């Protein structure tokens, strides 16, 4: 909104109004504003929740053997995150941009889905919250909406990158002059950096493009659902999900910026995506909201984000990766989320498999995998056999586990960007 106001005032020569046309100015302002809102609003939100006695009830103090009680800590802190993202995005973003609109819809949609889950847990006293199938339906629905909009919208176009050889045999990257609807996506470790979904259906002849778009929509659904659930599982320790998400947000912000800059896109041999610079504004608001939330969520937490926050931040990451055609980099960038999800899937599958044989076998001491590093032998199920019972050999403090997971995410974020030059 402010963008349009100051662009209008620029016509009358108002000093300083021209700076609103710079993406760097609006992006950094969004980060600062989001941080300030989350810090200011967070304090008042926590006080309100405590006054109304709206807190986490199913947490057990014994989960933290170092003495910090988890009961009585307010939850639904994802509301702080959502408010801190939406206000800067609405004030500083270009609201006619299709990508920004999709990010706002995703934030509200998944925020509402997570809010329902937290509401049922807290006010209906149902520790299971919203049924898993309804969560999946909600996540699949927003993935479907995003995929279909990117398919149908005339504003969602790219200028594809093409390698050309000059007379001196030097290879240069140029971008096609006209933006087009494209089924290409960036793939790591491949020379031309592009994978065309439509090529998988070459046998369909003239229908291969339509089939490629169907595959693209399915891929969008998978990415959004998987990352949203991965972030949800990662939210199990103070500051864990918020810190990891902030780091991932920085990497996505860099990728969105270079994708919106013709020269940088040519240098990295990736597609040029007109309009994706507005994602930088949104992601800076996202990063600021995460950092501001960490002020209260760092160990020992004064507030938990709940599913209101975790489902939302995962969905934001997934949708952003799809928009900038970097969804195939998600397994590297969101490696922590992937490992968290895989640990739960492996544990559940193996336990059910051996249970049918009359045995109680677990692979890890606890899942998601971060819980494996703080579980004491005295807390294990004595009736079960653990494949990796001796790993790790000692227990770690919650804050140490969190920081080490952050470090791993920083490494993965760096590797994600590096892959653009390794081919």
C-alpha cells in the first residue's frame, strides 16, 4: 500500500519518495518492521495468553531433564509470526504482484488450518487436535491452488536461460527476449540446470504440455505438504523451527533476488523470473518475524508457536521454492525437515511391521530425530528393543541440540546456493 502511495507522490517531486522503487529499501524495511512488530506484539500476546491461562497443557516437565518446566507456557505463538509477516508485506509490497498474492493466501490459509488444530487441543481439551486427514486435505488444497494459479495466470511467466557459444568458443548464458509459461525448473548438478516436466511425456505428442502441467501441480502439492509437515515435526524444541526457518528464508531470499535480476540470473545460469523481486520483500518480513519470535521462543521458551506457526512457515517455504522454480533444491535446503520426517516414517513403519510379528522393535530412541539426542535410558520403553539404543552415547541439552541443528541448516543453505555453480 505504501509503495503505491509514495510512487504517486513521486510525481509531485516529494523528496525521498523515489526510494520506494528500490527493492533493497523495501525489503530491508520489511525485515526491520517485522522484527519490531514481533517483538512488540509478542510481549503483549504472551501477557494476554497468560492472563487468560491459555497455555500448553500436554507438555510434560520430564521431557526436559535439565529442569525447565514446559507446562503453563502459552502456545499459538504462530499468531505473532503471521501478524508480523502480513503487516509489512501488505504495507511494503506491490499488491498487484501474483507471487505476493499467493504468498499472502498461503500464510492465511495454513495459519487458519494450524489455528484450528491448536484451538481443538487447548479449548476442546483434545490432545490429538485436528484430525490428520483434515490437515492433509488443507495442505493439499493450498498446494493445488498454488499449482493451478501458476499454471493459469498470465502473470506467472519466466524468461528461460539458454547457453550459446560465441565464435571464440566461449559459452555464454542469455535469456529469451519474451517471457513465457514454462515447465522448466532448476535442477542441481546438471549442466544446463533445467529440467522440463513436459519432456517426461514426450510420448503423448501434442498433449505432453498439458500432462507436464499436471505433473507440475502434483509436484507443487507434494512440496508444500511435505515441507509444511516437516516444519511441524521440527517444532519440538525451543527455538528449533524458528531458527531453521529463518536460515532457510535467507537462502530463499537470495535465490529469489538473483532470479529477479537479469545479470545475476545469467551468471548463475538460471531462469529470469520477472516479478519475483516481491518475494524478497515477503521473505525479509518472514525472516524478521522469525528472528523477533526467537526473542521469546529461544530456550527457555516464553511462548510456543504451535501448529498455527509451524504449518504456516513450512507452507511459505514450500510455495516460495515452487514459485522461483527451485522446488528440486528443497531436499537439500530443507534437509533438516526431510530427516525429521523420514525418522518418524521409518520409526512408525518398523514398529508396525514388527508388531505384526509379535515383537516390539523401535529403530531410534525417540522421534522426530531431535528427540533422539535428549532421551535418557530411564525414559525408554523397557518392553521394546531399540536398534540404535546406544546412539548417542550421552544426552545433550536442548539448547545445544537446537544450535547444532541451526549449524547444519546453515551448511545446507550454503550448499543449496553452491549447487547452482556445480554442474
